[in-house]
């Protein structure tokens, strides 16, 4: 058991974590799962406290997504991405030592990943190669992921909405709405998870149901129970309350 590698699972979906844990059970002689995290912030704390050999990391998560986590890790463990991400992202992994598992994950694919983990761990200069390949992946994704505008289907025409015209995005009843700084509202096909990984840095996820643009925030103040309240600049002066799992990151961003 001395050769067993320590691993953690980071994914915001409890069912996804449970399924992955079940798929990894036959490989207990190779991997010992020592912890789980439900978002990027919890994942960062777990990596720092437990120092795992490898991490099964979801890309689209609240607070910090998978790529944002990588940018904050100076000595990252081996990363196996578990993702339903767009196909363009996967091209960055194919020729690299880092692996990815495309959801829904199959038993055969898990077996190949375990074999890859073992071969990487045994290789000379494995950590240096790991760091180089992670940086390459981050660079490739950052070069292509950012949205320039939002495309909206409206009857027989297509509206191209500039990001600078947007006040915030909200999700309700499985529908995503974009609200402009003029108060107009449009339904869009993107989920908030998809948006949060592709919007520029001036868009901030403040809850599971809302992403705001920083320049469109009128004021921020503390609310009941440690929540943060945002007043937006749209005509309705919409009030938005932070989600509890996002509060720490919000306080860090605005230093209060």
C-alpha cells in the first residue's frame, strides 16, 4: 500500500462525485481517495491541507472554476479533468501528460486514466513535465475561451449583444436571462456555468443564479447573515443577494 497514490475529487455535483468514486473503487490499490470538495474554493483548501498526488477536477464550478484553480497553484498535483466542456477545450489535452474524462465517464475510460496516472508517476522529471503541460493547457484555454458578445435568436433575426451593454445574467426555472443596462431582457441558451468560464474577468459569479458585470454595480453592502447585497445600474435598480458559497470570494475581490 506504500505505492498507493493519494487523490481527491473536486466537482460541484454530488451525483458526479458519487459516480466517480464508484468507478474508482476497483482501483483502491492504486488510488486512495482522501477527500472531496464541492467547489473551487473548497478544493484549493483541500489541496493545500492534504497535498494529494492527483486531483480529479471539474472545470465548470462556482466560486473558482478548474482553470482558475490551476492559475493559483504554484506546485499543482497531477490533474485529471472531469468535464462536459466544449470540444475545443479537449484538443489541448490530447497530446499531453495531463488527462481528461469526458462526462458521462465510462469504466473503460477510467481504466486508461489509471494506467496513465501510473506511467506519469513513475516517469523521471514527472513533476516538471506536469507543471509545463498544465501551463500549456491554461494558456490554450485562455486564448480561446472568452466571449466577445452574446448571440440571441429573436424570431427571424439574430441580435448581437455587446458585453458592455449587459448588466447581469440570471437563471430561473432552468432558463437563463440576460438583462441589459437599458432594462431589456432576453432568454439565451447558455447556462450560467458555461458563461462563467467564458466571460471576461469583469463579470463576477455572485450566486448560483446570477452573474453581474462589475461596471454595472451601483453599490455593494453587507446584508443579513453575512450575505452581500448588490444594487445594479439597470432602470429597475435590481437588488441581487450573494450566495453563501460565493461570499468569501466576493469579500476578497472587494477587500471588505
